[in-house]
């Protein structure tokens, strides 16, 4: 699509309900993740969820199983502030790695897209912190159940055979759970 036609497109900023379903199906959502906003971007869409930003674009192959492919994801816990480049592109990059992933997205109104991603970035970081603290809590709980040192605590249970039916029953049981006979 040429830039003049792109500017005339009525739905350059769109919602998840206006994007192509097959394109959104390529974004594998994590547990508790949901799509917040979708923008037209180049030959596809820029998809923002509550946890990340990813691009979904058309595949260049002629004979492919699906027409769409998901590009790299930039997660909010590591996403740097978005920047507008040349009044047409939004630049997104990772903050911390030695060689950060840097992506440029051609969108209709890069200033509003960058502003919206910046606002979602702080909310997304808080969501990642909440998820991380929950995962750490679950790990501590599992570590405590295991015994703290990698050992699974167990207790020995002694069972005896019923003299009438031969079923195993606890040594302290008054009657057999199978036939009801009293334990001798």
C-alpha cells in the first residue's frame, strides 16, 4: 500500500475485533494474556497485549500452510521507551541486553502509537512483577513442601491383611474397608 493510500485508510488504528482473525491466531497468548490494541503496520498488524508487543505480518512464501506469521515479541518487562523515527516509524527496543533487539514499525500515527505503548509499558511491567512474585511464592511453597533441601518428607504406613478377605488395611483400622470384618 502506498503512503498516500495508507493515509486515506479509515481503520489504521484498530481494535482486536477489526483485525483479521487468522492474523491474531498466530500470536500465542500466555496464560492470563489478552489483546489490548491492534494497529495496521506495513504488511500486517502491530499487536499489543497486556504483557508484550509483537508484529504479525503476511508470509512471503507462495505455498504456505497459513498466510500469517508472528514476528519477534518485545516484552514489557524489558521494553525500552518507544521512539518516533522520521515521523512514520515507531522504534521499539529492549533495554538491558548487550545486543538489544531493535524493531521499526511503519504506522499511520506514530506519535499516538508511541504514547499508547509507553502508557501500556508501565502497566505491563507491573503485571510482570505481579506474575514474578506469584511464581516465586509458588516456588517457595513447593520448596517448603519438599522439605527445603530437595527431600520429599514421607511417613511409613504399616498395613496388615484382613484375615477374612485378604485386603490390605491400616494397622489402626477397627474394621476392614472391603468386607467390614473386625481386625483381630
